C-alpha cells in the first residue's frame, strides 16, 4: 500500500537522522529476534497452510508445525495424559437461512448476506419458527446493578427480539460525556457484547435474536459479519445440542432495520433514542417474523496445542501461568474469484510467532533463571468461530484453574518499528498491570489503556474465556507512539488494516513488515510471565471488577476443600496458607479446626498444623 511504503521510508529516515540520545533505549530485557518472528509468520501465513481453518488439511499442517517447533525448542508435552494436543470436540454448522416479516398482509423478505445473516447454533438439521411476534427490546440488557431492564417484564417467549449493538451510550448531563457510573462510561461492558445479547435472549425464551449492525459502534463493516458468520460456524459439541439457544442468532444491517421499522409505521431513530433511558419499555412492532435455518452438520475433531516448561521449584511447579495465542484463521473460500485463501498473517500468525519467540527465550535462560512455577503455552483453535478453543480449555482445563495464576494472551503483533509505549486492553482490571508498568519502565516505555474501550476489545479475544471463569487475564497490544514517527502513524496503520486486510484474503505478509516492535513486545511479555511465575503473591482482580466474584468463589471452594483434619499450611503458593490468607477464607474456619490458633498471627511461610 502507498501509505505503508511512505511511512516505512519515514521510519528509516527518522532512525537515520535522529540523535542517538533521542532514540536511545535501555538494554532489552531478554534477547529476542524480529527475524525469527517474521520467518515463522511467513510459514504460518503461507498458502501451504490454506488459511489454517479448523477441521481442514490446513489444521493438520498447522498442528504439525507447532508441535515440531515446540519439540525443537525443548518444551515438554503439555497434556498431562501425554502429547502436545488437547482434543476439542466441535461441530461444524453451515447454514442456509431465510427470513421474512409480514404486516397487514404485506411481506417483507430479507436478502441473506446483504440485509441479514442468520446462523443457528443449535446442532440440529433444521431450526425454524413461523409467525413470531416481533419486539424491539432496545439494547437487550438486564443489568440490575445499573437499574436497567430493557425487557421490563414483557414475555418474549417464542418471539423474535430485535436489539441494538453495544452498551447504551448514556451521557452525564453535567458534562455531556459518557457517564462513568453507567456501563463503564466509554468502556464497553460484557452487556454490550453480542454473545451476551444472544444469551439473555435465550434465557428469556426468545425464538430469534436479531442485532442491528452499525459500523461505527461495531468498529467493522457488515462485510466482516458476513465473512465470519455466513460461512461454516463452529460450536462445542454438547449433549443437549444447544437446544436452549435461540433458534436464529442473527444480524440485520442498519438499512434493513430501518426498512422493517418503516414497514411497521415506526421510526427507527426515535426508538433508538428512547432506548437510551432506564424508562424504556419494549416496543411491539406489530409484525410477524418467520424463518427457517437449514443446517449442514459435521463433527470436527479439532485440537489445541499445549507445550510445557515445568517449574524449577518442586514446591511451586504445580501452579501455572498460561500464555495463549490462537492458531486458526478463516481458511479457504472456493467461491471467491482469484485468491481464495485467508492467510491470516496479522491475525494471528503474528501472535503465534510471538508466543514461539517467548517460549524460545524462556528455554534459553540458564537453569537458575527458569520460572519457578510451570508455564503452559496454549495455542488454541477456533478463536475466529467464537473463542471456542479457549472456551473448551476453560471448561475442560488440563490443570486446575484454582492453581492457574494468570493468562497472558497474544492476538496480533506489532509488525513495524519500536514504540515508546504499549497498550493494555482492560487496563486497571488486575494487579498484573502493576507488573506491566514496572517492566515497561525498564524498557523506557509507558503503559496506556485501550484508546477505544467502547469497542469492547477485552471481550473479543481468547483471554476473555479465562476471565469469565475467574482467572486474571492480561491482553497487551502494540503501542501507539512509534519512535521518530508522527503521532497519528498508529491510527494510519490501524485504519489501513481494517479497510484493506482485516478478515480478507489480503491479510498476507507485507513487504515493509520488520517485526522490530514485536520483538520489543516479546521481551516484555517474556519478563511479565517470569515475574508472575516467580512472584510471592498471585495476581488478583481489582475490587469492583466483574470477574472478581468468580475468582473469589473458586478459591474459597478450593480452600474449604483443603481445610481437612491433618492437613498442613505451608509457605505461600504451596497450598492451604496461600489460599486461606489471600482468598478470604473466614478466620473462624481455621480457628475452629485448630482451637487456640490466632489467625492474626499467621505469617506467610509459617507451618501450621490443622488438628
């Protein structure tokens, strides 16, 4: 692209002309190689790997390559039952939907792919409903903590619900800015994520859920929805075949939604404005929706790749830090003219290559500097199908989640030059951010939060599945201040990528990629994992975070199961005392098992007999 060639020349000129003092950086934390990262991206994003779609020959080639790389680096098989693989049993679903609305004898047919997409996650050959009432439910959110209920007690069982994308952008009347007390202010909460909207619609018993897509709030055009949702979709194989899900999990274009509202004598823009209030009540559109979703099903035996660096400390090696990066992309589309392969170079061959670089760097450490706790490298499948590989691991962990300190996720990488900062998506969620700031400072960098938290990036990559079950999760992204280049350089890169390569066959290795920035970030992420693995305290969610209750409940249950007569509390990180002191086990429970024991006098590292 002309923009990228121009900016690359600018980078070269800046590095040549700027003074040594201006560009001086502290010595790298760990030796990392941009060339190795680039070479691995070239391999994974090559046509030979056919776009790395799960359940295709491209998966087999990808899996073989990753296992071979981990073996060459000297990592051990990560599955405790043997081998480098975790089988993830999935179901592939290719849908052919039809959708129409009827009002007063007039039929309004929606054109598949241009006006709507309507897949079904039910693992059945056919899902359908006829003449269902259509109800507009605003943003489709029930959030008691915000005093918000878009359903207001209306029974939507068996009906088709239409709703808006994202959280309601509630403003503070005093400032005119997003109200920080409502739905995270500028930052999206899980209530704004499309997965939540389908979940709450299903819980309410709706027959279908249709989300109105708008490019601005979504941060991507409708073409991205069709590319991802109108092709073969995947679900984790379930005994109930997802019978509790809504029969159609669909999207409408904005124009299609306007046409629907207009045909019902309603004003879409007025309804959208009304949905910004707590007082909003569902609007019956007076139309009937009928749909059929024909599903072609196939069982898909996909796999997560898991490699292990065992902890060097015998007392701590049964505790884990997990790195994640999804290996999959969109595969091949035979219907396309010309290039048919979605190579996925940036998304996410780059992230996998950074993971391999971190593993190589960690294995290169002298034995005395190896991590005390075990480090698991988990390259997951089916992220592009809804974070399914990470979800599968979270539901079927190979190692106990109550012994998993943190997840560090990589999705994409900085293909260009070094930056004076780095971005943490969800900054402020956990105490990991304190470590991140300290490590970045060693690199001469600063840490910033997501510049566009309203896009909900925290809920759009694999770390989210760990967060949902309570494991503190960290998601770092490329910095935005490229050394020696204009302040808007990062925006230029992002806008160019979204417009020309994101989820397109053009996401291939570009001639001006250097991955110097990725090498800088790999050193940072390597050190972050080491500090967590060697630390005296576990990372924790901040007070008030939506995922903290999950972690607290997990650790409390684990602690109570260990509070048995005859057990011992050892030093921090081993067993009972670590759990008891840091995860809110009631002091009287300890005292009841050992009369005379004063919990206030317990010290980390103290050995205590529980009678």
